[in-house]
């Protein structure tokens, strides 16, 4: 077969996998976790086949632990980095030792990255070749990672022991580059079906907000700290000797100013006193305008999404009520309508039908088989028919719930469907001289309307539920079509039907 | 029938009910009120069958009154609890007596809960067994309920008469646990179709907002009250001897600060003066950021929902106008289009068709029978046919409204539908030599286009409404299908038609 | 015909009209203006048939002018009423004279209302009976209208010439009852298709905002004005002798405080100084929280609605680009796809298809007839056929636009549609030895693919547009169905086709 | 053919083009860039045919550069104009020289506009006639353009050298008229599919916000500058000698006040001190209320739109999980469902199907031909059949992806589709004595289910993927329809099938 020619036709159309059968299980896990080495939305059934000895699999649980540990270090860095920059001017070097340790871990990660295969974006293959891994890393984030790891503070101490240079401190800010790890973590988690979307989204927004507050507070303090006249600064105006105050009180004050500005509360007890602070305030407030809009936009999105189910249900119920009122339907029918709609929203999700529609035929057949096969097999009409017939039957069947006192079949109606009572209880009624009389009662597993459907007569009875009932439904045309294709089974059904009638 | 086997197949698929027929009426009520003992969206047709003597039915109206009374007490608790905590430091024990009475009621409720059956989440059965009731309660909220009911204040008085310990006061805050009752009440009301969704939602949001303001004001006052230097507190800075002021003025001031901060107005006349207050302010403002976004999100949701109908109508009308303008349709046709769209939005709800589609066939047949049977029976063409025939006919019929001066049938058009004029007036026009001449006039109950449909000829007349008319429509193919299945009725119709023609 | 019985069946189902034919024109006007005496969404084709002599038609243009004049007076009242209440304490009675004149007009309107027929909500009939008009008015708004019209100020002057009693002033506030007129005006305008929805909605929101600011400012000033210690008021703290200042400066200051609070700017230069002002501030800020959310919700609604068209277009184009890129479609096909989508969004509105679908068959036939009849008549294939045949044909036709260089028919494709080139230019190409050769060129009014469709052969040619072209399309099955029902016309077409082939 | 009569019928229905074939390429470019001389949404395939010698084509790249240059000048004007108005009171005339240069460029553009053809809104023709160009420009924006270009400042210097009149300055504000160019630029960019919608929209909002801040700051400074008592102004209250301060410090202070007010932070360190400032503050805050709502509305719109894909995917997955849990489906089927949904969202865009549906038939056939022709040709069943047959076949085919371990065909199921394995691997399984046994394995290019479909027998095998597979699907009814219309090809297929069976 001209495989090569076809490969030219669809080279990007779908990923090509040459790996073995075990990938199926792997795939599910990957789909659930959607690793950052994998594309976010499933479709990556891959078992790294023959990892070279010294390479580290990106799916190795120990590697996952290492990544989680680095995320924690990133969060620590994000908090300590602006703090050092602004507040820790004359402090001893204790925190900087901690800093160097953290830098060490990230340096190890840089080394490690050269030994972790990556997934090619086009073929979805795991690339094992160390050269390719190195080229890819060196040509992408390597330089940034190295810059954000160099311990500039310790280097500065080597050259000049007592200098607290702003330039070197500024270089420390490069460590915020590490935040891209958190950013990509959230991007992954948002698409991970194991976590609640709203929770992930809110956590992300809160993180961004807290980081913005922290950074803005620190920078604003730095501006005040460096200003020549301490009394003409936002903090010096209310705390004249603020430099002698404890770190805690200064940090809280800076945070207080920051959040007061971010939320646009703006008490005014702390406010810009000089042009530098005003300029920073202008930038920060512009950013806040954007951030606040973004927060509100996201919250609106979540609220609209979370209430859509209730809203749809209410719209439907209101539509039924209005329809009944406008057309003066009897109270009884209105109640039946409302009950049915309530029941439907209870038993079916919002997108169930849409979900079933996109599944391929074989999968829907499997589901039907798994759900209905044994019940249909038990019905008297299908006693003795081939399992092939029953399988074709269940594929076309649909389950429905009926609330109590609801009509399943109306007397004299044309027979359009065959019903199978899976559970519940149904009264069989006959209209005699204008009054309904109970003719019989159907229990679980019995068929309803089979005479009408098979003999093509108007329904002789009215069938009404007395309890909440589950019913399988198959349309007459589909049933007759299946019977026509399976002649012998049709004969068995006919004889089954005659035995009952007699 | 192998019922047991089937039960294994669908144990969770649907609730099983073994109760009697009377449940139908009960069900409706339950669906409407959606009690908190029942799942929120209907589907719970249940009459507690044989309640043991000493058990209290959760559907008992007296129990409902008791629950409502408790809700009121909860609201009182939610208001008094932070107030006591913050303001009532040196007050006499009068309010605490009231407190003990309230606690007593809740203690009674704890007792009572052991005698109220509950609904099993899986089977939707009411569980009568006192042991099971007790086990369920003891293993869930019992401990919390007890903790929130113990009168810690009175106990503290027993041990040490004059101490106003913060620890004991803090224990009083446990009473806020009772708020879960209000929370679950709102969750239920939102899904209750008897109440307006927007009203419930707004009430909930206002309640949350007021409670947040109340709590924040009280806590902020407590912080100031406990601060060693009264002049360095938010309230002391403007009211130096605030502790001597009346409760009312202090309470209003605290609330004023609270709402000023929540709405981010932030006048700045009252603001944090020390680190403790700043810390609390930071927390409160972060919470406000979330609360404000949530309020706006909900309001947007409600606005979007409430205007969707008007918006859809306007989109449709604009689309019609644009279409007419782009294609230079005659003024007359444009007017007809706009009138028809106006009429349609007037007579049909936004989701009417969708609602009808999800109803089962028998219910739709009932509705059609109830609405159309007598009109169709009266038509000359269906004189003498069996009621079975008419019933099958009405099931397939659809009602439509036509505004005045609208064409129902165009001369020479192929006959696709049979129309029955239910009410209104229709002119029958013939195009002779390019000019329309009035040939006749149809009154209520007459058929339109029956010659075209039954003889398969192009429509010989144009039918145009002269008044707002309601018309029943059945497609030709469905009509012929029904006639084919009922031969004798078909012959009657043929003879009816011939009698008129002659 | 048993009309009475049917009337019992649908008493509320549709409005009954007994008026004459002229109502058609009236209806259109009513639909456009949607008077407040009429239901908002069309469906009210009514000419007041025989108005009694002394009654005033609500459709009388003079009555409309009177109503508009009253709206202006209402706006004046809404502005002057809080102003009088708060600011005009020691002023001479000049504005009160103006007030009495305004009251006079409203008194006249109360009289007049007894002579204006109203539309019954159920039957949509105009009720002429003066008794019924009086009963309806007396039992609804009469009392409120009278209370809001009594000149309390003048009455108070009668009793006690120099008293400026708060109580009497408060009674003046009753005049705000008149605002319901403005409220109902906006409700009507929102559904009026002659006005832009966004503009009406914005105007409404701005009016509410301005009125809220005005009222709050006035009330806050009143509280300060009545406070015993002027220096302990919000205005007295910054303007110690504010009572001696001019009305203008006091009014501007009050408005400035009001808007500063509403927008939550809260500079803090003016702020509550005593418990009364704090209480009012609390209420106002709570209201603002709601109002701001409501404004944002409405604005979001308008923004989402106004950008939906552009967003849909962009989604579609992006989807086409992604599809082309993923499947590596040739550049040429991608361009054709993008051009076609651009063209489609240009030529068709967002809801055109949906709008056409809800129109009744006869109206769609009229539109098709009006648009396509003459073009189809001119095609060589339909020379000499009956106009009945062409009419049936055009009803099933659909217009489509093709951008230049787009294929209409592909060679060898199965013939599914017949095309009629309305305008533009089409090249007819044949694929010979792998190269396309121009076989012919079609001009306006020529048919494409008729040989394939009528002889049921695969398309012999490729047809490609060279200019922007409009094409009418009819599916093969529908065309053959119409031909089958009109045998003679079918023969004419066959001979027409043969003449060309030879 | 009666072309003229048809032209009367659809004069506005579509643009008429008389230009040559080369327009196809032109059209694409126009659609992509959507020039402001062209309608925004494509549909303008136009090559200016015979431009008169002295006219400048609006498509000339040099003209585009000139337009871009003018946009930059407009931005400069928008910034300098309010600045001059407010701050540059006693400055030397240096900036005014720059101003005159800018004015000069705009004067040139006014001249130029008389030589640039425009596109007629109705016919989409480029109008070449200089008279018509002049009439159109003179009757539209000419006067505004001239007014915004006259160098009022220089003129004022001619008359009175030392006067800095407010009146003349006010005339300079007319230059803001030029901003309409930026406004129309954004309107165009928003519809340009080459740019990201969110980016353009955000840029527009940021521009509007910055301009509002700049203008408000300048106007507020102007009011303070002109106020008689400098100490009673918002800036004079904190900077008593503000007029002696540098331009930079005054400008930053004004911007700081402006942004503090816009974001409703309102520290209160700078606030209105007199009625004039209060009035301006009232107006500015009202505008801010609108602007903030508008920003939030737009942000919400963008957030909702950008997250819709992820939300839809999550809804679908959650629906599948709920369905599986409610019906207790086996773990294996649930995994298959989730994998399939993941795969589908990965391989298909959100609107792919909708996009394909609106394409005309010939275009869809081209795409299918381009994607599937060679694969289908290679299948053993279609060896030797005419290419016409294969072309008709591929038009009806649909591509689907199956994740590993998913069933394509279930044994005993009725044959509804024929599958062609494009790539991947499929195991063919037979159920023997309740256990599945591997019967064979299908490689790329092989057919699945052909025996069932062509012989109309229940599927004899189960086909299950072992890798990610791409499969072409054609429904049995369409396949049989095509075979019936091509008898010879049907015979070839039959013999192909028999050869394999033997």
C-alpha cells in the first residue's frame, strides 16, 4: 500500500505513533493530567519506548515531585525577591544564604533539562536525541534561565563587601523570570478535567492579585527609601522616622498602601508626596484599572457559567407555565408538563444529548448494549430471538423517565413507538362510555404498545404511570426495519405475540 | 421477571418508589417547593408511608413553621453575635439572657432532629429507622450544632462572675455556624419555580453584603477597643473618648467605616492608625475585591438574562429590515414581515418550541387534543369521521397566528399544507387579468386549501387575512398518511369534499 | 359553525377583533410605536370603531402632544421637587407659583383620564364605557395621582403664613409619584423598533444616575441644614457659614459630594461628621453599590451584543484558517474559503436564515416571486412554460453569492443542483489531459449544470466565476418533483433543452 | 437577455464589477486588509481600471505610507494640543513652530484628497471623476478639516504679538477633529483578520483611557491656572507657588489627579477647592462612570470569548463523566468516552463543522478531493474504477479520529457505514465462546466493514484501534446510491470484492 504517498498527504493531520499496545492506559493518564510536555487536550497516547540510560523520563513520578518542589521554590522567590530589593537594605546576609541555596536548586534543574526528552510539537514524538534536546533548550529559554540563576548578590559581595548597590539588586529581579513556570502550571491545570475550573481560575486570579500588591508595595517603599528628603515621601509624611521602625511595621504599611490603591479605596492617609511617587502611582493605577476589569470579567464569566443550568431550567419551566396559562390548559396537564421538565433536568445533564451525538456509532452501541441488553432479552416478545437481533435493537433504543401520573400512550393514538417498562408501575386504562377503567397493570420488564406497533392498529389502551418509571423507547420504523433484515427473528416475535394474544 | 437482576443493572439509574398512588399530588407540591430534604429538581414523588408514632414528618406543616421560626432566630444570631463580641464589653447581662433563650430553641431542634426521618441521597427513600437517623446526624453536623448551642457566656459567668474574657467571647462566634441554614435556604429558593429568580438572587447578595459589613465593622471596632493606646486607633483619632460615647454612635461609626471601605469610597476621615488595623484592612479589602466582582458578575448575569428576550426580538426585526432594504422588497412585503415577527414574539415565548420538543409524545397529543379537537371536529370535511381519525389528525397539527393583510395561501403555489381557520377572517382572492378580485370570504371553522391538498392541484385562490387570525396547519404528507391508514374515514372525507364541490 | 363553543376554548388564546379592514394600516403604526395603551410587542390591529362624542381617542395626535408635554413637566417636577425640599427654605414663594401651575396641568390630566378609553388587557378591546373607565382609574392610580397633585405648600400658606414646616414639605415629595410616567415611557421605547436600543438604554441609565445624584445631594444638604450644630456637618466643617452662601455654591457642593460618593471616588474633603449623616451615607453607598453593578451589567450587555457580529465573523475565519493549516490545504483553496466567508458575512445578516425560517410559506413565496420571477422567466430553458410552473420553481430557489475565482460546479461531480447565473461572469472549463481549457463563458441569465441535472450525468464542465457573481440555486430533487407535477411544462423544458443541444 | 430589467430588480443586491480577471488576487488582499476606502468585510474585488494620470490610487503603497505618517501626526496632535492649551501659557513659541509644520502636512493632505478616487457605497465602484471627488469631499468633511488645520496661534501672533488669548487657544482645540482618523483606523483593524481581535480592542481602550486622562488633567490645570485666587485651587492648596514650579512637576501633578479620579481611588490629597473645579469634577466623574463600565464590559466580553473553548470542552467532559457515573458504565467505556472527547476537541476547532456547512458544494468537493482522493484510489475495492466514481465518493466522505483501544465496528451490529483506515492500526477481533480472539490486523489504506455494507450482513468482526487512527467514513446509503448511478464501476467493485473473498 502506498503508505509513503499518504504520509505526504497528511503529515500534520494527525500524530503518528509507532509504540506498542500498552499506550492505551498511558493515554488515559496523560489525558487526565495533561502534562506540560504534552499538548493540553489529550490525544497523546505515548509510552517513551526505549529511553537511553542516562535520560530522565518526563513521566517519571520522581521528576514530577522535583517539578512540584521547584514550583514551591518559585513561589518563595516571587515573594522574597521584591522584598529583598526594597526592604533588606542594611540587613545581615542571612536571607541571601537562603537565596543561594534556592539558586542552587534551579542550577541543578538547568543541568537536568539537558537530560529530559521533550515532545515534538508536530509529530508528538518524544525526542530522545541528547543533541536535539540540547539544541532546543539552548535556542529557547536557556539564557533566561541562567540569568535568573546567577547569584548576583554573592558575586557583588566578593568584589565589594559592604556595598548595597541598586544595580546588583536590580539583577536579582531577573529571578522573577522563574514565574513563567507558575504561569504554565495554571495554563495546564485549567484544562485538567480532574480539577474544578472555577477553583483553578480563582486561585490564579488571587495569586496574580497578591503578587501585584506585593510588588507594588515594595517598589513604592523603595522609591520612598531612596528619596533624599524622607519627610517628603508617602511614608515619611506620617511616620517621620520610618527608617528606624521595624521591618514588619514598614512592610505592613507598604502593603496597606498597595491594597488601598489597588481596590481604589484610597483613604488618602498615605499618598504620593513627590513627583517620583506620583509617576509610580499613575502606572500602578493604570495597571489596577486593567486588573480590576480583568477580575470582574472573570468573575462574571464564572457566575454566568455556573448559573446557566439553573437559568435554563427556569426558562423552560416558565415557558411551560406561560404556554399553559395562555392556552388555558387544564391544571392536570400543566402539572404533568412541569413534572416532566423537572424530571428531565434532574435525570439529564445539560449537554448529555450533545455529548452522545459526537460519540462514534460503535461506542454508542457499546453503551446501549451495556445498559439495555439484559432487560430487552427478558421481554416476552424477544424470547428466543438471536442475540444479534437484540443487539441491533438496543443500539436504537432510548431511555426516558416518566414522572408519576403521566401518560405514556394515549388510547386511539397512532402507534409510533414501542415501549419497554424497565422499572416503575404503569396502569393500563380503557375509556368506556367516557370514563376510564383500569384494565390491567404493567410491572417491570413488560412491553407497552406492542400490539399497536406490530399490528399497526391505533393504540387500544391508555398507559399511565403510577410511579416514577423508566422506559425504553424504540420507534416503529426502526423496529420494523430491524425485523425485516432478520426474517427468522421476525417469525419468532410473531409467534411470541400470538401466544400472548390467545 | 428477573427483577433482581435488573436492579443490579440500574441501582443508581433512577429512584425506586414503593409507595402508593397518592404520591402524584404530593410530587407536584414537592417539585414546587423543593424541600431541603428532597433533591432540588423535582423527581421525588414520595409520601412517607408508615411513619412511626413518635417520628415527625419533614413534610408536616407544623415542622415547616418551626423551621421558619429557626431561620428568624438564625438571622437574629447573625446580627447579635458579632455585636456582642465587639461592643457589649461592660454591658449588663440582659442581652445574654435573650441569647440563652435562643440557644434553648436550637437545643430543642438538636433533640428534634433525632426524630425527623431523612431522605436517602441514593434511593430517595425516606429513612424511618431511628438508629439510622441518629447515626447519620451524629456522624455529620451534630458536633457543630452542639458547639454552636452551648451557652459559653453563661458558663463563664458561673466560674468567674466579672470576667469578660475574649476567649469565651470567641466561643460565642461559633454560633455563626447556624448560618448554614440560611445558606441552604437560599440554595433551595433559587431552584423553586414559585419565586422570581432575580429577586431571590438579589436578596441573597444583599444579605451577604449586609452581613459582611456588619461583621467587618464589629471586628474593626474590637481591634480599636483592645488597642492599648486609644488615640492611635481609627476611631480614637477622631473621637478621642470614644469609649464613653453611646453604643449607637459607636455602632454607626463602625458601620460607616465598614461600608465606606466595602464600596471603595474610602473618604479617609476614618482610617487605620496602627499595624493591627492595617492588617485587618488588608484582609477586608481583599475580600471586598472579591465581593464586588461577585456582585457585578451576578448583576451582569441578571441583566443579560432579563434583556435576552427584547434583544432577540430586536435582532430579528433588524434582520428583516436589513433584508428588505438590501433586496429592495416592496414596502408592503416588508410591513407584512415585521408584523409577522412582532406577532410571533407576542404570541410565543422565547423557548416554546424547545419546551414542546422535550415533552413525550403522549403529552403533546393530550395538549393538541385539549386545544384543537372540537374545532377540527366542526370542520365540514371531517363531518362523520371517527374520533380516532380526528385524534390522530390533531396530534400533527400546529397553531399559527397571522396578522391582518397577510397571505396564508398564494395562488398557483404548490399545495403543501391544509389550513383550518380557527378564528379571524380571511378573504379568498382570485387573480383575474392581473387584478385581484374577492371571490369569497372565510369565517371561523372553515378550511383553506383543501382542494389543492386533496386533489393535488396548484392552489386556485389566494387567501389573505383581514383580521388577526389563528390558523391550524397540517402538512399534506402527514394528512395523506393518516387518511391512508384509515380507509373508511378517507372515503367519508372524499364524499364530504364532493358534496361541497357540487 | 359553533363559534361560541370555540370561543370558550380559546378565550385568552388570541385577541378577538371585530373592527373593519382599515385596521391593517393602523396595526403597522401601532407595532412601530407600541403605545402604552397597547401591549408592547405588536399584535394590536385596532381602530377605535365608534368613539362616543365626548371621549378622547388615545391615538389622537393631540393627545400624544399633551402626553409629551406632561413628560416634560414630570422631568421639571423631578428636578425641582428635591431642590425645594432641601434648599428653598427661606426663599420667596416665586417657584411655588410655578409649582402650582404645574400641579394645575396634572389636575387637568386627572380629569382627562376619565374621558380616555383604555385597552382591556385580556381582549385587547378598547373600552368605551365611561363607567368602566372611571371604575378602572378610581380603583388603580387615582388616589396616588390626586395626592401627588394637591398643592400642599399653598395650603400650608393658607393656614400659617410664615411656617416652613418639614411635614408639608415632605408631602411635596409625593409628587415624585409622577415619575412612573417616565418609567413607563422608557419601557415602551425599549421595545420600539424605530429607536436604537443601546441609545434608549443608555439614556435611561443616565437619567436614573442623574436623578439619584440630585436626590442624594439634596437630602444630604437637608440633613446638614437641619442639624443643630452647623460646624459639625459635612458642609459646615469646610464652609463654616454655608447658610449665608449663595444657592448656586451650596447646590454645586452638594452635587459634588453626591457624585464623589456615587462614583466611589471619595476624596474625603467633604465627609459625614455626625451620626445622621453617617446613616444617610450608609444607605446611599449601599444604593450606589447596586446602581454601579447595574450600570456595569447593562454596559457589559450592550458591549457583548454589539460586538457579537464581528466576533462570529472572526471565529469563522479563524476556524477556516486553522482547518486549512492543519490539513495543509493548497493556498488557493484556503483563499477561496476565506473569500467566501468574508462575502457571506458581507451579504447576509447574522440572523437572516433564522428570520426567513420563521416566516410562513406564503410570505416566503411572495418574497421569492418578487425577487426571482423575472430572471427565471428569462432563462432559455423556461421559455414558454406556464407562470404557475415558474412560481413553484422560484419558491424553492435560494440566492447565493460567489466571490471571483470560486468554483460553482466541479467537473465529474454528481449533479445535485441547477444554477442560474443572475449576474457576474462564469468561465466554463474542461479538464483535458490534466490541463484546464476554457470552453466557454456564461453571461447573466444563463443556466449552469442543466445538462447534468436533467440528463442525470456527471457534470461535464467545471464552472468558475471570474467576477463577483450572484447565483440562484435549486436542488435537483425539488426541480424534478415540480416537473413531475407539471407534465406539459416538463415537455416544453425537454424540447427547449434539445434545441440547444443540437 | 434582459439585463437592464434585472439590473432594476437588484440594483443594491450585490456590487457590479466590470473589471478584468486579475481582480481575484486583488480581492484577497483587499479582504485581508480591508482598506478604509473599502467596505470592511471583504466582497470588493476591484482593480482601479484606468486611473487618470494625475489621480492617486488609494491602493498605492506610497499612499498607505503617507496615511500611516498622518496617523502618527494625529497622535502627536492629540497629545500636544491639550498640553498647549493648558500649560504653555508663557512659553516661547518653539512648540508652535512644530505645530505649524504639522498643520502643513495636514494642509497637503486636504489638497491630496481631491486627487484620490473614492469607492461609491452603493455600487462599490471606484469613482474617478475629479468633479465627483471634489463634490463629495466639499459636502462632507472638508470644512472640518480646514478648520482643524488653520494655524490660529500663528495668526494671533500676527495681530497681537504678546497676547495669549484663551479664545485663540480654544480654536486650537479644533485640531482634535483629526482624531476621527484614529477612530476609523481602529474600526478597520478590528475587522482585519490578520490582527488579533483582543489586542486591537485593548489597544483602543487603552488609547481612549490615556487620552481621557491627559485631557482631564490639562483642563483641570487650566481651571486652576485661570482662577483669581491661586490658594483656593486644587493645586494651589498643596503647592502654593505652583506657577513657579517646573512644567514637568505641574504636568505630573495634573496627571496624578486625573488618574486618581478616573480610577476612583480619590486619595483626597488633591481635590476641588472652588465651584468651577467642582463642576468640572462632576462632569469628569460622570464620564468616568461611563468609561469604567465600558472598560469592564469590554474586558468581560474578551474574557468570556477567550475562555469559551475551554469551557465547552469542560462541559462536555463533565457531561460524559456524569453520564457514566449515573449509569454505572464500566470504567473501560468511560475512559473511551473521555479519550474520544479529548481527541475531538484536539483535532477539531470549535466551529469547524459550522464553517464547512456554509461553504458551497463545489468548494467542499475540492477540499475532499484534495484530502482523500489518493487514499481512496489506493483501496483494493476501488482498484480500476473510474476517477469520476472516486470523486463522487470522496465528496461524501468524512474524516474521523479514533483514539487507541476504541471500537470502530462492533460485531453483530447492523452495517451502516464503510470505513477506510487512513493511518494507524486496527485489530480485527472475533468473539468466540465469549472470549475475543484476534483474527487479523488492518494496516493503513485497508477497508473495514466492506463485507457487511456491500453484502448487507451484520458485521462479522469487531474492529478496535491499537493506535491513534484516522478513518474515512461513508454511509452505506450514500455509497449504494453512488454505485447505482455508476453501473460499470459497481461491477468492478463487485469483482474486486469477490477476488478477496475467495
